[in-house]
C-alpha cells in the first residue's frame, strides 16, 4: 500500500516499521534461526517474488552477487 507506482519507490522507507528493517530484525530476532547470509538470501528471494508478482522491472531485483 506504500508503493508509489509513478516513482516505483516505497513511500514509507524512512519511517518504516522495525519488521521491515532487515538488519535490525536479524539482530534482535532471526539470528536465533539463520545465519546472516541465509537470512539475507531469504529476504532477497521474497523481495524478488513480490516484485515479479506486481510486474516490476527486473532492474529492481535484489542480487546478492550469486
């Protein structure tokens, strides 16, 4: 709901909730379950799937250098 179709940017980025902050959430919660690398991989996969679902240009895909 915070995605700006015109600019292709998230309108809430600067004030996004903690659950949307990958580094923060890893440090406080997900370090218990995943390595940092795996957590980043999972987040990238989900991000790319959402972008595909909403037909965004592939230039926005997250590439972790794989």
